[in-house]
C-alpha cells in the first residue's frame, strides 16, 4: 500500500492562502493532487488541512479530505505529526508514504514515480527528490516506509538517498517571487 499525503495548512506568513491560490489556472494544491492521481504506484491520496476551501478542493478531486486539528497547523507544528494524523484518519497502518508538498506545483508524475521506484527497487527506508546537482531535498517528493517514519525517521537527516529532478521542475513556492517564477514555468510547460 502506497499512500500520498498532501499537507496544506491555511497559515502562511509570506504568501497568505498560497495553497489555494490560483496558479496556472488551478489552485496550487490541485497540482499535487492531479499528479498523485496519475501515479502508477500511489493507491490512495489524502489532503490534510485546517482550511475548509482546501478540503473542498480535495473533495472536488475525490481524494480523502482530512481535517487537521489546529495544534497540528501552527508554524511550529511538525510535518511528521501532520502526516501521522492524516494516516491515522484514513486507517493506514503499513506500506509506504509519499509526502507531496503543494508548494511544488511544477513537479510531475514522472518525478513522483521515479522517487517511489527508487525507494522500492533499492529497498530504501526513505528517499527524496533534489534538483540536479544539489545535495539537499527540493521539497517536491518525499518517500519512506511507514515503519521508518513511525520509528522517528526524518527526511532532514544526513545520508538521505536523493533522487535527481530537473531544475526546471524544482521550484518551491515560498514567496511571491517564487510564485511568479512557478507560474511562468507552468505557462511555458502548457505551450
């Protein structure tokens, strides 16, 4: 069983409401949902949010909408706790977890499936995508076994297996400038 979790909380200091902002003709969170649904490996997709609009978007795409408790939606809340809460809500207790952050709208299903396939083929506990040539995850795709995650595994640790991803799809939206760059990349891709 491979479950994708998309964490899309309401709060954002730099770009308020960014997870539901229209980018490339769709709400940002929708790009993650659409690519997850195309995956050859993902069995189920859940969107965890404290934002009613984001949960409505999840329902529009017929994926699991998990209402995140307020204490797991703060700036200081651990994303790992948010993932585990979402998995508990949809009764997932084994297999692999794929974290897709909505702030990487340029990521495509090939990036997701490449990371999952790498994790499976090499029997890895965890892997993440990184822009080609970079030594840190780009925030687009994280994969791990649920057992590793529940055992305190962290995608932030040194030695994490990194799966290369084209720089052109590695844009992470954290500021309005990032948003404009990602929107331009999506527009160019649509041509």
